């Protein structure tokens, strides 16, 4: 599926993978694309490029400095690198229940070594497993756990409880709701126990 990506995004992701292999070596498990690129609503002019780096163990301080430099270099060389949005997650954090454990990430192409909140809820794990694109590493089904319908329902209930009142405008609330629906209500995608 990597060959079906726009050329500029494919080139950006190949450069990211090459740089991460130098930094992490055998610790790099995989680099996966998700979000609108895999869900059929990617807009080449405006959409983010959502990715997840899966690795054995956490990034060291030295790794973080090298990844910071890598993202800086990517932004200099590839215009689409400024659209990168993602997380650097240890493999052991990938559970069927999902996680909000803090990990480093990338915002608008800039590596953010500070610990933030990862948004790998059960529905995100499910979508990455079923629709994710492997830029490097095994296919998503070999890395991401099986997620049941009950895991997703629990995750959605938890998400709704946490964000109640968090939106400042009706438009923000509508966007949050539509994103939630988009991640869950996809033609042809059904959980085994739905």
C-alpha cells in the first residue's frame, strides 16, 4: 500500500524510516501510517500525515536529540514533513484496551521530546491494526493486538466522559464527535463480536 501514497509523502516517510534505522537500529519495530491516509478521507492539500513509530523500549535522551535533528532535517528537505503528526511508542504499550500513557511525539513536523499524552485508544489500535500502512516493519496485524468490540465501546465511553465540556465551541464539539464517528463507523469494518 505504500506505493499508493502520494510521491511526496512516500519520499518523506522513506527518509524518516532511513533516519530512524540509523538512530534506533534493531530497536525499531515498525513505522506505521494511520488517520485520514488510511481511512479514505485524506486531502492532499491540507491533511496531517499521522504516523506511529513502534520500538523496543523507550527513547533515551541521546535518541531524543538524534530524532530532534532528524525531524529538523526532514522539514528542511521535504515540504510534507511539516505535516507529520505522530508518536514514538514502546511496543509494550500497544494493548487491546488502548493507552494514554505519556510518550514523545511529533507535532507539525517538530519532534517534541517532552512527555505528552498518547491517544492510542482501543479504536485507534483497532484502526491501525486493520487499516494501518506499514512503512517499515511487519504488517500491522503482526504488531498490534486484536481489539474486541467491547474494548472499543469501553474506550468510546471513557473518551466521551473525559471530553464532556472540553470543547469551547459547538464547532469544536461537532469536530470531536465526527472524528469519533469516523474512527468507529466505517463501511465493511466490523468487530468480530459486534
